């Protein structure tokens, strides 16, 4: 449905504006901008999980060729301890400020030299001695330090009479689900090139939001934000791991100030794993009760995740339990477990992705107990209004996703019983899952200039982390201005904190937030156009226009269907088919949107079958922190994927849009786990679904790596 009568550019499949720059190598990333007089920093990271630095002996390092100096907690510039994030002061930003080691991988020194090779060699020669304290990485739901999570994203649910509904239920599923620590694994490792000039700091950084990074860096240095200039024009992926003001830009800003030269820090892949961010492990307990007709009576979702005491964080696993199904009693309890770990960060559908694995596995288990088709069970329990908030839904095209997905997949031909299909050594099964993901907008500003030559320049502090945001926003601007994109009449400038306040590429809310600001700027410009001989600029800021208490529940939806083959001899799981139907509002660019949700589904597949950060319980250090040991789905793991969008229009958005950055990932892991059950008759409640877990269902290895015999 395209209800915009002036539409032309929005809705058309166009390839990326910067595609040629990228494939020819002309696009410059944070670690390859040319820079005269450049020095290079190398991070030295903690090898213990908790303790204190007793001494750092830099004598040998300082004598090595090319070394300019070493920064550590004794001599580094002092940072503002109150600098923080959305939740308040954030200790993960306070690098080199004290002798405390809060997690393995914490940067504890920076060696600066003329070349990266010299810096690396000198960093290896630094002698650090520590006092080791016992660490705690023993994550589980009943951990004694567990505490209620922040409710900053929304209150817990507690509707209905849970005990009465449980007593009335014909079947109750009561199970636990675990997901491991995972790593964002963007292709481009984090990097920053930083220099100071006249009390201003300039950085080319790899991040997901140049404006918010500029705010945090300004706070750390206690300087005006206008003195901080962050560029992030091209970013090789983020997936949540580059939302923060990361260690490279913080440490390089210190070194550049100290040595009076531009400093670049390009971290290694191993350092990305240990020192940047991760998705925390989760353990989730779900009780779902239903009557004999398959009407859900109770959903009780308890979820725990790990975090660091250094910074508040929410892995909002329980959101979907409040949205997806009608049940008279719904209760959610989200628990945070502080441990000596790398502070976690949003990753690929934070909360929703591990949360949907648990919830949508449990719903499948209800269907199993009732001997009911899991598609029918889901169709039977669609709510008329949001079951917990009581709000009506904005646009909820979930049933369309379910029906159209089932039709294309050929779901109805399926034999519901497990272990009903075999091809030689392979057991074949199919499974499905549904999800929702919150949608909305955040404040942003945008400027549009009508140039003398009848072209337009659109400036917005947006980020294109590989998603195609530049291309999508150009189409949005073209329609807002009523001009075509074909004659390159629109030039778009993004990825620069000097372009003004803007939301980052995160929370699946970048494109909606930026589009809103562009639309408003275009309206103003059209009102202001006067003398065509002079350039005219209009600027808009949507802050005052955004209602954070909308009167309807605004979400995106998906239905994912999959077919898997399980090798009974080796335990190998092959995903054969993967089909996703999505409801994401009006689609700006079908080509890029499809590419993005396919990427998301691959990440879901990767989560289901491959990804887990493993730690040595003695040291707490990750033992597989590289791409040899931490497997992410590669070409050979990925089947034919079909992804499409049901016609949709978001009435709460001025252009009908919703975000689609993360809905592709959520849902896929549960669909695969459900298909593995259908193939084998055994539930997989711990991710990833490893060979050993398939072969020995009576034995599980918990996420700390300990063998437990059930
Ligand atoms: Mo995203 S995981 O909100 O960058």
C-alpha cells in the first residue's frame, strides 16, 4: 500500500548511492583516512577478570624504536567521572582512570609509537603486574546478586490472576531457556583517528551515531559539544557494538592531546571481542498455560541477563510477552545479574532476540502438548488490543505475515508429528515463530539547502553503517521536496556530528527518526523558497513534535518459517529453507530492505546454530575471541532465504514508515529450534544448537562450559 500521492522515489528499488565508492575502495573508513604526522596507539588489555594493577614497568617499552610514550592510570588525562549514557554515569568509559581491573579485556594502558607495528611490539613488551582477586562469572537466574532490572524501557507486566489461570489450564509448559554471551562481530573492527586543534577535538571514528558520540566525548573532556567534531561517514557494520563512545576514540583523544599529534587506534579482532561490547548471556524461565482448545491463559516470563556493575544496561527479553498473545494473566520479571564481565551493549535486536527464542520455543511446546498445529495456536491467540497496556494497536499485520508466510512455505502440507520425515541419515523438520519489535521515532534535526544550481543539499547527522540509510534518506528527501532522484539533484551529507542533533543507527529507529526531520525541513524549505538566485536553507528539529506517550502500541512484526535437516550420525543441523514475512510499515526501498532483513535472518541462523563466546572459568578470559573460534554463519551455512513484506502503513508515522533494522533477527532462532524439535523429537532449549547437544539430549553443557548430566 502506497498512500502517498506524490510518491516517486519511495518504494522504488535502488542500489546504494555509495556502492561504487565501496567496491572500488574509494570509501574511506576510520582506520584509513589519510593523515599527516600520524602516530599510532596500541591498547594493552587486562588478562585477569578482577583485581588491581600493582605496577606497570614501561622502561623496556619506552626504549623501543619509534615509541612516543605510554599512557596508563598514573599519567593519563583525567576524565569527567560523571560522563555517561542514557542511564547515568558509565564506568565503562572511564579508561585509564584508576588501578581497578573490572573485567578481562579492559584497556589498562596505551602505547603510542610512530607506526602500528612499533606500537604493537612495544605494547607486547610492557610489563604489568596485578593483584588478582576472585572473579565471578557464574551467571544464572538465581544468582544471589540478581536484582530487578531497570524499568526505564517500560514497566513489568502483572495482569490477571496467575494462580487461578494456572489451576484452570489443561496444559502448562514450564521450561528454561539459555542463550550464551555473543559478540557483535561487525566486519570492520573498531577504529578511530583523532586530533586536537585550538581546543577542539576532531575524530574520524567507526560508530553508529556521530552526534551521541560527540556528546559523550565532550562530557568526558568537560568541554562544549561544539568543540567535538566526530565523523563516521562509512562504517563497516555495527549491530549495536558501535553505539557507544568506544575505547579507540576515548584513548586516541587522550593520546592526541598528550603528544600533540593525530593518533590512530585500530583495534585487532581479538580486541573487538574482549574490549568493545557483547550481548550478555540470558537464562529465561517461561510458564505458559493453555486450555484444551489452545486458548492461552497464562504467560509468565522470567528472564535474567548478566551485566557489569560499571554501567546500567537492559536486555529487554520480556517485551514480546506483553505484545504477542492474548492471555488473561501475563507476568514478566526481568532480572539483572552483576558479574565481572565486559559491559554488555545492545546487539542485533537486543532483548527481543533472546527473548523471542525463549517465548516462541515455549509456545511451540504448548502446541506440542496440545497436539495442535503451532500456526493454528498462534492464530487462535491474537489479541484485539495490547494485552498488558490495554492500548489499541497501531498497525498490526501479524496475521497477514502468518497466513502469507504459511502459504508461500507450504506449511499446511506438514505432518505435525515429530520425526515424521527421514531422508537417509537426515531427519527433516519444519518450524516457525513470530515476533514483534518496538517501533517509533526519536528527536532529530535536519537541514536542506536549495542551491543556486537547482540542486538540493540535505544535511543530517544520520549514520549509514552498511544499511543503505544514505540511499533511503535520499529517496525520502526527493519525495518530500517533490523532485526526482534520477538527475542527482539531491546531495546528502550524513555521518558528521557537526550536522546537528540526530538519533543514531540504533533501536530500529534511525530511518524513521531521520525521515521525520527531513520531511519537516522540506516543508519549511518549500514555504521559504524565494529568490532562486540565492541559496536558501531550512532547518527542522522534531524534538517538540514527538509524543513519547503514544496512545497506540507501535510495533513491527514477523513470521519466520524454516525447514531443517538433522544428521543423526553427526548431530549436524542444516537449515534448508528460511522464509520471513515482515510487517514494517511502508517500505522505502524494497531492494535494500530485503537485503537488510535477509542479513538479520542470517544473524538469527548464526545465533541458533553457531555463535557463543566461551570463557575459561579460571581466568574468565574468552577462549574463542577470534573468527577462527567464534563461528558466525558463512556462505556454506546459509540456504536459500526468502524474505518479503506484507502491505503495511504505519498511521503514527508522517510517512507511514517503521524501522526494520532488527526485526529480521528476532524470531529466526526459535523457528530453527522448533524445526529441530520437529525433525528429532528433542527440544533444544540452550543455544547454540551444537552437535553435542543434538547427539546427547540427556546431557547438557551449561553456558559456563560445565558439564551437567540431567
Ligand atoms: Mo541496535 S542492536 O539497537 O544498534
